[in-house]
C-alpha cells in the first residue's frame, strides 16, 4: 500500500470494505470478506457438531440429529460453493445470497456432481465416494442417509414416503433403548467419513488464503488417520461400510509407511494424541 493510499484510508470515514471497493482493490476486498465469513461459518458448524456429539453422549438422540442437519447440509454446502464458485462467490454473496442455498443444487445427482468436481479438484476422487457423500447428506429415499433421520428428529410428523410417520406414532417420541442404540451406532459409523470430507474442503479454502506448512499438514493427517482407525475398531460389523473400510486400508498403509512400525492399539492412540508413535 502506497503512502497516498494509507493517508486516504486513514481519512476515510466509512467502512473499510467501501474504501477497498472504491479504490478498485478487488482482491483485498474479497479476501477481507472471506476472512470474516470463513471463521464465523466454521465456528457455527463446529458448535453444532460438538453439541451433536455431546447430546449423543448424554443419550439425547433427538437433539443430536436435529443439530446435525444444518452443518452437514447448509454450512458445508456454503464452503463447497466457495470452491466451486471461487471467482464469483463474493459477487453472488453480495447480490443474491439466496442462490447459495442447497436446494439450488437440484436432486441427489446434482449434489453428487458438485462433490465429484470438488474431489477431482482435490485429486481425491479415487479416495472418497461423491455418490455416497451425497446420499449421506441429502437422500431421504435411502436408509443409509442422515437426511431422513434428521427430518424425523426435527418434525413430529413426516409425510415423505420413505420417512412417513406410522399410524399411532410420533417421530422419535416413543423410541426405546434399543432404537436409540441403533441411532447411536448409525451416527458413529457414518459421521467420521463425512467429517474427513469436511476437513478436506475447509483445508482447500483456507489454503487459498494462507497456505499451511507441510509439517503441520503431515502431523494433522497422522492424527486424523490414527483416530479414524481407532473409531473403526469400535464399529459393529452390521454398520460397517465398504467406503469406511477402503479409507481405513488407505490410512493404515500411509501410517505404516510414515512410522515404519506395526500399528497396535497403543501405537494408534499415541499417534492420535501426540502425533508420534510409541
């Protein structure tokens, strides 16, 4: 910034965004907005997910699934839009933010195609399954989806054919201990896969503003991979999926190559919590 620009900014009485825009500093203008939006959006997302997990821990299954819908369908969608519409996102955000809602992606195929583009951009389309991610987040017709369960948790009565409330019933109200255990197992066998995708999307966005060091990325990857393997060990066979298993095999190979050791339970716990093998 030149001395003349510094003086102009110091004497400017309006909002800094107005100054940036009036001085044709488009890049700085967009980065300033993103630096304001991204932390707030991430905070909102993580608070919802944290409270989801705390509610599950306390056995408050209905509350947990009510809270999960927004972060995985709306917050994550907006982060995806920042990648897919990198050059036009700020303009759209200024002029027509309603076009940034998930319903504008269309049907499940539309959501799948969006995520496929993102995974291809990240060069991870052979690692994560865009079709499965779309199903988990948005497909009411699938039993292997958060969408139907989250809608039932949110509403006392639902009419969609696949989640229609039975006669003489109210969604979740009469759930017994066995039903809650089923919902618990479903949550913890599906959410880690989705959380890894969330991490990848967020890392891509922030890297475009301020790149993360390779040492930090390696440490984070080691911890995530180890935690992923630990979580898989606690999943009941009935709830295991091919997608989760394939990711575990990949993570296991990566950790063995990185640490050059066998991955015992104690070793995985050490990597997960300290970033180092025993």
